[in-house]
C-alpha cells in the first residue's frame, strides 16, 4: 500500500522512486514535468504514479543535456516520440542525436575552467576559446566544455602564433566542417531516417547503420583532409 492507502500497480513508481531510478532529484523531475517533457502521471488520491514511459523519457532528457542540448531542443526531440513508444524507439533517438565523438560535455564555473586551462585567461581569451569551439558560455558565468577540446585549446593559447591566424584557421575549419555535416545529415535524412519513419527500416537496421557509418565517415573525412592538404601544399610550392 502507498502512503495514501492506495495499492501500487507493478511497474509504477512514485516521484521519489522515479528520481532515484534516473539519478535525478525530485525537484528536477517536477521541473521537467512542468515544462511538458513528461506525460501526465496517473493519480490515485493525492499520489502521482509514473511508469516506464516516464523513466525512458527522463533517461533521454539527461543524455541529451549531457551532450549539450538546450531545453527547447530537447522539447522538439520529445515532441516527435509518441507517448506509448517502445524502449527501442528511445534507443534509436539517443543514438541518432548522440555526439559523433563519445565524449560528454560538462558545465564548469570560471575558477574550475581556469584550473583546467592551467593559466589565467581574460574575457578576450575566453572569447577566442569560444570562437574555436573549445567552450560555450551558459549562464551565471559558467561554461560548457569537453575535456579534450579544452586541452587542445589551452595549447593553442600558449602557441607563439598571432591570434588572428588561429582565429582565421578556426573559421575556415568550422565553415567547411559545417558544410560537410549538413551534406551528411541530408544524406542520412533522405536515405535512412525517412525510410525508418515510413517503416521501411527497423530499429536494429538503423542502429547497425549508425554504428558503422560514424567511424567510417570520421576516418574518411580525416583521410580526405590529409590528402587535400598535401595537394594544396604541393600546388602552392610549385606555383
């Protein structure tokens, strides 16, 4: 029996139990519910009961937040998932939206950021780090970072290279990387995601394609860049 004297159906959770299962606080669970990220719970008396649907959604919300998705972006993702979706649907959504490099970001305050950098950094230098994609400002003087990107950026700050050279290089890389990413996303949307939504591909097929596609695409991009850089250097030297 529950605290309100109601029998608990097998598989149902109180808000405290749901929070414990998902590693969140009760306050966070209630906040997500207030933002429309969770279906309404079943109420019996004064007690609200949650089930597997709520746990799956919260697991996906937490995963996407760890990967840097904003609350509005998470709301758009969840809006595409039926309330009665099977667990495999959440697995596919998580796989599609997870970063291509398996490194989670984290939110740090300014003192922690400076300790990670191993040196003082003023706002101009932090703006530079943001311009090269090493960090993202959030709120209350806090920053979203990935450990590997931040380490690389710290080395850039210590190089005796004019800042404008680094900024121009970062701009070129980012511009062309965005073009490649948009192209690959269009291919994925038309050749994989569209057929999946129409029921022409099942969950296992999509997961298998993603598992193989990402490392192949990254390896191919690195190889293509190395070849193109060699060719560009040869043309410049021979001109």
